[in-house]
C-alpha cells in the first residue's frame, strides 16, 4: 500500500494544527480572517470581540458570585455563560495586544489549505503552517520571524532596542517584546502531562 512515513504524517498534522491556530480564535474557534485580532503573551490568537466579551462577562460574573457563596473552588478557569473559558494568564485587556495583520484580499476560505495573511516585509504567506511567525508586543505588528533574525544579525550596536521594520516602533527583544505566534510547544496540549 502507498502509505506515508510516520514522521512525514506527523509533520503534516503539526502544520495543519499550526495553520488552524493562526486562522481560528483560540477561544471561540471562529474564523479570524479580516476581523480584529488580539494576541496574548503566549502567542495565541483571539477574535478581539470574543475575548473582550469573555473578559467583560468574567468581570460581571466575578462581582455577582462574590456576593453569593463561593462556587466550585477548583474551577480555576473563569467561564462565562456561553461556555467560553478564558485562559488563566488573561485577566485584563492589558494582557493582550491588538495585532496589526496584513490580510490577503479575496481569499476563498472554502478552499483547503488557503492562507489568509502575509508578511508586510517579505510578502510571504504567514499562515501556511510551516513559516515561523512573530508579533512585536509594543506595536502589534505580525511578520515572518526571519525579518528580525536578519535585523539582529545586521545590528552591531550595544543598544538592546531595535525598530520594527513595518512601522518603526521601538522594541526590546531582551524584555520579551518578540512573541512567537502559535508556538509548537503548545501548552494547551502538553500541560496534562505535568
């Protein structure tokens, strides 16, 4: 039979998972294409509307449940009525950054393996599942990781801050300003093992 090697199959699956994580909201699983997107420090992408709604509902729920008896002490994710569960590391709007994304026009989202956004510098598709993608926290610009790799190699000054190649904003790699988008070491998959 014509069967692929296990390794090859795995990388295809990983690519597909990574692509899905860049195209769908981590919370609501709705398509992100051409919608306002926010990104957390862990590199997960969210629909701005879904996340803000969950944050607001989490706040109102917290204030109403404080007056009543504490419910389920072991419930460490805050869920709202729609069943959307906010990750523990997002407690306020400042925990996410609005992303600046260059969407590709007229994408046929019904087509399999379509890409929806590209790097403003290299013009390459970013959400193909194999490209390393980063967001700069101070400005929210999303681009191919190779943009900053070339930039860091080219800079020979001692100053740790660098400027975003897309908008010119200052960022400091030593302060965690470079966020890897949809990193492979996905905490949501592996945290059960600990």
